[in-house]
DNA sequence: CCCTATCTTGACTGCCGTCCAAGACGGACC
DNA sequence: GGTCCGTCTTGGACGGCAGTCAAGATAGGG
């Protein structure tokens, strides 16, 4: 039982570490950032990190949670936009975390905590895509496959950052499979941007 | 200039190292396999590897080349099968190299040799997909996006091994966008060209 | 004033990729 | 046959890494 409490202080220091790790993991890379660098950026001793986090993977999970929570909070303000625009926005919003995407896949095979986070994230992404595809009129029988393709395409776009035009093309085609631009009501056909 | 030559011996030892590395990289993982383990499996001293390969990344490239060459040789005997079957076969053929796929993406950002191999491989995959999509009647205007989606879906399937049924579903939908395959209901779109 | 829980740290271990300089092998040349 | 020199192999060492341990700091409660 905590006899004394300095909750604010504790949370602050933890957040500082996570913030420093977020910047270094996304900018420099996970394997490429030693714990000493995170500690230096956060202004603590290296081993202090090990009081707050079991190991480097646990710190990575904290970083992922932070980044995902931020992105979801931002996404909450966009639910009124059309389906494919939301997708495009999400991809561009998350593109800077490309290195996190790769490291999650790399460590899923060897780290149970990362694997659990990865599975949770896929469930979340699949749920969100299911809603979008349903509203876009994708028939129920091909819904599962469409969702999988959607997840893979989004991951691919994050893994291989490309031009804005090519992103737009890919997401248009993904959101309106078959190249047919007639859709059920509620999802108006957009004018094609770019040429 | 080589005064004496033992080409067979040299090639053999090199191949032994690459074979051992292939098995360990695909089975155990790249980061999880120390050079000492590769050396032990190949029956040489650890540092002997550094005579044949500049560093661990160069060895990885040799492994990738070997695996790709084998796969392409196998694929050469399948060119008469239908388009989606070829795709499915390729995915199942390459699925065991899932860990190689992840490590290539992880190291692309920091290793120039891996990055170059990765870029070459994408070009190859895109060329092969282009032929398939063209023959499947995908219109020229959405060809680029279709190819990108194809690459991403294949990578996704390799990265996230799933059931045979789900693989089949995804590839069917990928190879016949719009759902105009043999699905009876909900068929609101037709292919554009009959050829 | 001391006890105890919370928090921080320096010193250390073991493993890793990689480097270096010395050694072993076997044709080439006199 | 002895010497030389490329080709190939290796033991030993170095620096950097994640993670451990036990000692120290801090501050409220009795």
C-alpha cells in the first residue's frame, strides 16, 4: 500500500520517458536507439527506466498506446467525413510512425507483449474497416476478405510511404472496389482529384 | 589475380554458410540468430563468415537471393495455370519466409544493401502483377493502384499467415475485383473487357 | 528519530557484431 | 626442394548493447 503519494510526479516522469522514447523510436528506430539515449533524452539514469518498465518491449508498448490514443482522439473529430477521406486521413496521420509498424511486426514473433498489442490493434482496425465497407455497400459474403485486404493495404501504405497521388489512387480503389463509382446512398461519389 | 584456384571448394563453403543462415534466419529469426550459431551450423569459425561476407546484412542479402532464385525457378513451371492460382501458389510457397519479409522491412531503413534488394524485389513483384492484372482485364487507368494493392496484399498475407480458406478468399477478391467472379448474388458490376 | 515504501543510481554481467593480426594451406617460381 | 605469396582460417580482443543487483536518496508516518 502506498503510504505516501506523489502521483503527479510519478506520472510526469513516466510520461517524459515515454515521450522521449516515442521521438527516438519513430525518428531513429527501435533497435537503433539504446536505452541510454532514451534515458539521456528524458533526463534520468538509464536504469530508472527499468523501474517504470519491465524491459524495452514494455516501453515500446507504452509508446504504441500513446500514439494510438492520440490518433484515435484526432479521428473522433472526423466521423462526419466520407469514408474514403477518413481512410486517407488516417493513413497520412499514421505515416510518420512507419518505423513503429515495422518494428511491431518484427518483434511480434518473439515478444508476447508486442504480439498481444498487435493482435488487439488488428481487431480494432478490422472493426473500423467493417463499418466502412458495410456502409460502402460491400456484400456480406465478401466482407471478411475485403476487411483483410483493407488492413493489408493500410499496412502497406504505412510501410512504404509514397506520393500523395498514389495514396489517393490506392485508397479510392480500395474504398470503391471494381472501379465502379456508383454507390449506395450516404456515400456520394467524389470527384476524382488529380489526373 | 588468383594464382591458384579452388573454385568448387570456395563455392561449396560459401553455399554451406548461406544454407545454414537461410535455415536459421527463417526458423529462428535474424536478430535472434547470432553469427556464432550460423558458423557452428556451417562447421566453420565465426570469423570465417566475414571473409565471405562483409557483414551480417550482406549475408542476409545472399540468403534472400538464394530463396528468391529458388522460388522463381519453381514458378517457371507454373506459367500455364490460371492467374489467381499462380498467386495463391506463390503466397503459400513464400509463406514460410515470413520472418525474412519482416526483417527486410525492418532493416531497409538502416542498411543500404537491404534497401537496394527490397527496391529490386518490389520492381520485380510489380512487373509480375502488372502482367496478371492486365490479363485479368483491369483497365489501364486503375492499373497502377491495382498493382500497389496487389503488392500490399501479398506482403500482408506473408506477414500474417492465416488459414488456407481466408487466403483463398483474399486472393480471389484481389484477382477479380468487383466481385464479378462466380458469385451469383449481389453482382452489380461487370468486367469492362471480355478479353 | 527511525522505519518503510517509493524512487534513483553506479557498478556489473553476459551476449552480440565486428576487427585485427597471426597462422595454415598449397600452387608458382627458381 | 625450398621459398614466396596469394587464398583462406582462426583465436583473441574491443566496444556497445539490454538487463540485473544491491546500495543509496527521499520523505511521510509512528
